[in-house]
């Protein structure tokens, strides 16, 4: 597979503008390409979301085409060089992608290396085999949890370490990921805000300054820092419980 991916935990950091923390990586990822097709379906207001992304990427000299602005979503995907799938509610996003019948087309074009994929938050969830490690409430019901499967492991974006001083009685993010691993033998990368993944064919590295934690069944979580080589994860088989 010659896939090219840039997967962000989040698009903005406190006190900074959109993509400011990852601007240089985006510029390198886009290379000479100056048109991005944007998928805003994770949010309800597609027009406003697209306008915000267009304004955020304009300083980079990039033209943004919102998928709802096109007359045919499948043809737009076929013509696209870069696809950016934005954040919001992962369940709403996946259902929209299913209804538009875009999953197979995106999967095939990214695998062939003819379409570069950039995701943020819910968009990074969509690059995984399954929706199952999202943080979102299931406000709608997709036909299945199967996502693009552009990587063979799961991401948990906006990952938060447990607050040992907290008296909150709900489950921590670690506990929820451990529950996932009780039912599924699939690695989960908890990406803190400010972290991202860059895939170049069979090479995968962790970027950003905040690091990540890697969770695997029957193993202690592994702390990862910026620059970590995670290429080996691309060859690790994923084993899911049946939907």
C-alpha cells in the first residue's frame, strides 16, 4: 500500500488559531497540491464548517471545496487529490459517508496512492477499521461501525490521562479503552491533543509535542514521544468481535 495520511488528534490548540500547531506538517503533506476537498458531515452546519476551514487554510494558498457544494459527491471524490475529513460527531459522519456510498471509493483511492487523506478528530477515527474507539455520543445510528480502514489499528483522539485527584465516578479514558480490548484484539493509540500521525506508504511516525499512549491487549500501556516510529503497527493484524 502506498497510502499517504495525516491524522490529527485535533485541529486547534488553546490560544492558537486553527492548524497553527501543525501548519508545517500540513504544508509538507500538501506539497504542490493546492486544492482540498473537505468533508464536513461530522457537524450539522456544513456551510459554516466549510467556510471556517476555507478561511483557516487560505493563508497556505489552498482552495477548499466542500463536498456538499459539489453536484455529485462520488465524482468529487474521484477528482480529488487531497481529502480532508473534519471533526465533530463520528456517528453522524460515518452514517453520512455510508448514505453517500463513499467508503469503498475513498478506501481504494487512498490505498492506490492517488488520494491523500487528512483527518482531524472524528476524521481520524474514520481512518481506522472501526468507529468503536470514538469518544462521541451515538446521536444517530450508522448501518455498521466499519470505517475506511486506512490503518489496521484504532485511534482514540483527544486522549486524556487519568486525573488521580479527581472524585469523578465515571470511567476514565483508560478504563474505556481497556473495555474495548476485552472484546477486541486491536491496538489503540491514545493521541493527546497536539499529536498527529503521518503515514508515508509503509512508514508511520508520531508527530507533535504531546505524545501518545499505545494500548494493547494483556500489556501495560506504552508511552510514546514525538518522532516515535510506529511502522510496525501497519503489519499488526486486527481482530474484532463481530458487530
